C-alpha cells in the first residue's frame, strides 16, 4: 500500500509473508546533470547533492552515489511542469485530451469538471551524459510503523501462530510491543552490519521550508532507482483519471507479476479568478502479487477436492491465479526465452521475489487454454474450454477426463461453473472465476462385494436357481425309463432343463464393477444362454406341431431325435453371429455419465452401447422365437395328452414371454436405478429357469408316481386273483375263453370279503 505524488514522492509499506518494510522517496525529479571535475561527481544544481549522496550499498551499507545508467528513464518538466488538462477517458478506456483553452473552457461540458495535470516528459539517459536520481529507500520500522534503526525496536518478523496480518497492529500508537511481531535490529543484506545512517540535509522528510535534519534515512537499508511517475500503474491512473486496475505487469523489485489497484488523488485550489480547479496530485495504489492470490486460493481450497482458476475475461485469457499451486507465469532467460530460468531463481521468486541484481530472467504469462502442469490443471483447462464454448451458461457444465486420470484424481467426471467478477468503480477489471468440483461416484450403478444385502440377494438367486434346476434335472433323468417320461421325449426336456440351469448362472455376471470385460461377458452370457435355453423348447413345440398339428390328430410324419437336435442349432448359430457382429461393431463398454440432483453432480459408470443395434436386433430375433413359440403352443392346446405335453409347453412358453415383457416394462417405465434393474433381471432369470423347469418336471414326477401306485394296485389285484383262481393268467380279451371257476363250497372255501 503506497501513495505516489506528482512531485515524485512515494510513501508506503510492503507486507510479505514473514516480514514487512516501509519505503520512501523524496520529492524531486531525477535526471539532474552531474559534473566530474575533481574525480568526484557533483550535481550541477547544488540543491540536488543531498540526493546524489543518499544511496547505500544494500549488502554492506557503504555510501554510494545515485547515478543513472545509459538507457535509464527520468522525468523532465515542460515549461516548468505547467498545468494542462488531464486526459479524459471515454467509455472504452481510451484517453483523449480536451481543448479547454479560451472560450472552450466555458462552452465545453468536458471542461466543466476537467482535472489539470503537470506537463512533463519521460526521457532516457544518453551515454555522453552523467545524470543523478532521487532514490527510493527501503526502511526498517517499529511496531507503530515508524522508520527506525533503534536496536531492539525493529519489527523483524511476525510472531509464531499469528496467522492473520493486522495492519492496525503495525500502525498502533500505544506501546512499543506487539503480539504480532518479533522485535530485533535493523541489518543490511549481509545480516551482520547494523544500519546506522544519519545523513543531514534539508529534506522534505524533515518538514520542508529549509528545515535541516539527520533522520530522513534512519533505518534505510537499501536504495533503488525508482520514480513512480513512469511506472505503468501510475501512468494508467493518470491517464484514466478514475479508479483503475492495471493489467498484470512485472513488479520492479521482483521477477513476479502483479496487479495494482489505483485511485487518483486531487488537490482543489483557486486559479486566481475566484474559481476552484481540480489538479491531479498523485495516486493511491495497492499492489497484489499474483503469487499471493494463488496462495490464498491454495489455502482456501487446498484441503478440498474443488479446483479454482481465475483468468482475464478478455482474450487471450491470461491466468491470474490457480488453486492447484501451478505458477501462472513461466520464468525464462531474457536473452533466450526458449531456455528456462535457473531453478534457484524460481525458488526465490516463490519465496517473495528476486532482486533486480539476480540473473536476467523475465516472466512469460500462461493463458488458460495453454495451461500445463498437474492433472488438476487439466481439469481446469477442460472446464474452461467447455464453459467458453457454451457461452458461460448458468447451469453446471460437465467434463470427462481420460480413464487413466482416475489414478491421480478423485473422479474423471467434473462439474464446473463460471462467474464474472467486476467492480463498479473499476470498469476495466473483468475476471472470470471457474470452479470445478468432482462428481460423487454413484453407488447404484454396480453391485460390488461390499454392496450390502443386494449383493447377497443376487448371488442367492443365481445359486438357488442353478441348484433347483440341477435337482430337477437329476430327478427327471433318473425316471427317464418310466413310460410317462418316454412319452414326453425326455432327451429334449433334459436339454431344456440344462439350459435353464446354465441360464441361472448368467445372474452371477451382474455383480462386479462395470468394466469393459464384464460388460462383454454380461451380453454374451445372458443372450447366448437364453437362446440355448429357449431353442430346445421352441424346437420341441415345433416338432409336436409338425407331428400332430392343430387338430390334435397324429400325421404320418417321421422326425428323428437326431434331426430334432440338429434343428436346435440354427437359432444358437444365429445368436452367435449377432453377438459377434455387435462385439465388433458396437461392443458394450464402460460408459460415464452424469446426473445433477439438488446441485450435486453424480458420476455414473454403467455398461452401454453407442447405438441401439443390439436392443433392436434382439427384440426382433428373440421376440420372434417367443411369439412363434407362443403361437404354436396355443395351436396345440387341444392336443390329446397321450401325444405330448401341450399344457406344459404352452405354460413354459407363455411364462418366458410374460417374464421378459415384465422386465422390459419395468426398465422402460419405472423410476428404477441400474442396480434395481439388475435385481429385476436376476429375478426374471430365476423365475424363468425355476418355473419353466418345474412346469415340466413336477407334473411328470406326479404322473410317474400316480402310475406307479396304479401299477402296484393292479399287480396286487392280479396276485389276489391268482391266489383265488390258479388258472388265472392275467388280463384277457373278450374273445378269449375263460374257464369258469367252480362254485366254492361254503363250508370249506369261503374267501374273505377283502380278497374278492
């Protein structure tokens, strides 16, 4: 914070992370001529010798002459720095100088409130001239902000634990101690030589009017050639005549970039005609290092996953600050910008700046679009590009990073929002803030081992379905030689039940992360095993329809078991071709998507295709098999039971159709998340496998049991008849003569009633 005046004076304080210091420049113009007649330089104007001899070696404290070098700048008055109208900025910020002489002053509205400025020019020192300058001196200060070199009273650092800098504690007028400061001595740059200066002269610091004092440079440990009037921030303030933010520029005492907020200062004085005029007297300025703004962002957002970038709204969108810790400038050698600055210089800059005596390096600003650095910087770059492309919408804008970024970032899905920062009293300050936040990974997209009860439920349904189907298969196969099983074509029934058992195993692929390999396995296991299960059922229905027809009357048609088995292969082959084509042309892959609920970005990772080719193809192919199968089963509903299993076939086929229709309707209409859809699929697979298997096995086992009981009863009756009638040989026809049994003798051959 400092004040620079049109007379060249400058007063202020500079606060760094570990210390602060004051600086002061006496009024006066540099560039005064020197003479070297006796081997020592003297000012042509004797009044300037006090400035010529006021410089000091910052390392040792040795006195030095304040001499400009060829090419250095200085101020030269025009017509004794006469007052002229100051430039008047227009709405675009361009400055114009109105003509306020003579009648124009009274007639022009622009002249009514015109400020007047001193008229001077900025010159450069030529090699043949020796010129001196008025130095800017850096000072030690006490806890009250007063320049001092008194031992034990110099504020050398901030006390440990004092995280908040309080300017009031520096400028406090009571006491000589402060809880915010550590006190010590004032040293030169070598760290051992005490500052002890007492230059005597009629300096303005003493109060002016020829007052002589020796305290002007007390505590001054460094001298610089610095005139605020030809610094960019001051020239802008004078040109704009309004509060202004200077575009980032290289600070004089460091290689770091910074910005300066300026506010013009005016004197209101009479012009001798009973009128008051406004004279531009100087500018109040506040410096901000871009590194400090970045440091603030790092402190504010360093412990969170949120990322922040600040950059200029105007092209090419130069960076102002980053929360990622990446410098917004790149230091390069001034003589060869293709080469980076030495590492030690970078470290010094990061610690607060580099002295002008360091190696000649210049900062090159980075633009937002070309920012390189960390993975977090890549997030901000992508967010910036999307925000710019969409015209900075009010809604959140999402970006997706490459999958490998997940190794170093909390998410590959980020949401960003941008806002424009302006100030009413400084129209030229237009910064964009972009804040990027990682997406919260959805817990409803995949069923993992630690996914809670749903994981166990899915595994349970798959295992139970497989176990039930295998049990049914074993029971059915064990009874294959029974007459009821032979009539039911047990081979294809066993093949169908085997398919149901395998189809149940497809449920296991529903658990696990949604990665490319598992997405592919799910597609193949579900659709391939479904057709392998459906194909024997479909062919069995078709075979019975060919043999019996809708009338229920057998035809003279022969279809062997081998031929029937071969008919099951084409649907399986067609399904394999479809899945191979999809695997090549539009394979299922891990897909990232987002949803925003109540301002929270949720990152979804699911399996999906780029097109609907698989869905449409399977609806046509599998749907055709189911529809045709249901139609043929319906046509056989009146068939005699002794020729097949019309009821069982129709029930099984309609069960498959209804289960799949229910799943498709729930997935399309109901508001169910991905895990919910997986549960319904697992339940559908379980239902189809178990119910269809049961529809064949249980009725047949019941029939076999019933026939066994009937056969046992029949055998028992035959045994009783053989016992009663030895000549009985079993069943006979109407044409077979039967010898009548002799009438039993009542006394000796009475048969018990129960044996009749």
